[in-house]
C-alpha cells in the first residue's frame, strides 16, 4: 500500500469510513490499542493485514477501565510518534483516535490534555442528572479471576469499550494480543455471547531480546526495575520447564514464580495456573494451561503469561 492512513477523530467519521468501504464489499480488520505503540502492537497489525482488505488501528486510552487509584492520567502517550510508526508500516488504512468515546454531546476536541482527562473521567461517572455513561458489559465469570481480583472494574471497562469500538468500526475481524490473556478470553466470550459477527484472533506475545514482554508501561521502569522485571519471564520459563520435565503440582509451579520474583525485588499481585479457555485454576497439569503473572516493580504493574501444553498438545 505505502500511503498514509486516514486519521479519524470522531465516531461518525469512523463509522462512515467503515460503512462505505464495507458497502463496496471490502472487509475490515480492527486492531484496538491504547497507543504508545511498540513492536508488540505492530505485530498485531501484521497479523491483521492478510486477514481483511483494510486494516484499522484504534488508539484510545480508555478511562472506563481504570480505577481512580490507577495510572490513567500518567499512561504514556505519543500520538505523533504513533501515527508516524503506522504510516511507516505501510499497511494501515485508517487510524481511529477519538479524544473521548464517552462524550455523547460532542465538543471535547478543543480541550487541553488535562481537561480532557478530567472530562473523560467525569463523563463515565454516574451523574445525578442522568447524563453520564451507565451501560456496562460484564463477562461475569471470566472477569472475576486473575487480574479481576485486584482490578475489579477493569474487564467491565475493557469489554464495554471494545463493544463500543466494534459498534463504531463494524469490523469483520479483530486482533488481540495473548499478552493480555484474560482480556483476549473475555473478548472471545463477549463476542460469542452477544452474537457479534466478528472473528477474534489471538496474536502471540512479542518480547524484548532478553524475554521481557513488550508493554507501553515498560518505559516507566527505572533501569534497576527493568532488570528486576525480567524475573517474571525467567521464573515462568523455569516453571514451564519444571512442569514439562518433572512431576509437579501447580502450587510448586506457582512457588517457583513467587520466589524468583520476590527475590528479584518485585511484588507479586497474582500468580495462577489456569485452564487456557475457561481460566479456571487447576491443581495438576494434564490439559493445556497458562501461567498468568501480575507483579509490581516500583510503581509499575506488569502482566505476562506462558502457555504450557503438556505432551505437545
Ligand atoms: P494496549 O495498547 O496495551 O492496550 O495493547 C493493545 C493490544 O496489543 C492488546 O490486544 C494487547 O494484548 C496487545 N499487546 C500489547 N503488548 C503486546 C505484546 N508484547 N505482544 C503481543 N501483543 C501485545
């Protein structure tokens, strides 16, 4: 392709773009992101490219999935850099980067970033006058475990914003990273349960050369924390090797991760060994499972996971 993607900032323009292409018989792939793009995001876009005629990338830091104590206002962003990366990639047809998806009145585009942040947050708070956003999608069981324990509104926010993006972009296929394993499963379930005619594709985790999973949040790690954070990958690798080569219980697998992350100076938020589709915790590894880890390094919470398929399943 090689040409610059069309950049759309409002829902109506995005919907019109997509509808007009679809009416010409074109299929559309959507890659939802929160921006500050890295090679993990670009890999998703490369996965999307052969799956549809047109590829749309959305960039939106969704206030609906952050609790008040979380890092919404400090989430890294660089829209200019992102747009350049997407143009250089040469396979993106449109970029959807709304300033506020919860603005049902219009009029946020002229605001400063700080005003936009507070407006976005207030839009999704329950308003006495009934003007706030009040419809949420809950994928009841899948959202409860793993990261849902320490981030109780997170998956409700993710499912809702992805549904909004699906309704606006109307894609045929959407790509999600397995890096956010629970998120990917929650979206698959939502699509099935709500009859969205959208194929969901899970794309493999992209890592730095030393194994750290790429994440927009990695830039917020100090050099020392960056070294410590590698303990997530190293401990999961050791746990996986042990699971595949020795008779072990899941508790022993989890202990390997807990001890190695702890020793490195990280603070474990969650370690679970769960069945890959239902995300139900298991005690022994007889079926395909995934080790999911969330840990804090300083003020940065990182997540990662590793699938274990016993006997080469
Ligand atoms: P985010 O911008 O962090 O919300 O991520 C947008 C999409 O990119 C999600 O589907 C993530 O799972 C995916 N993603 C982020 N980091 C990676 C990675 N290192 N490897 C694969 N996919 C990723």
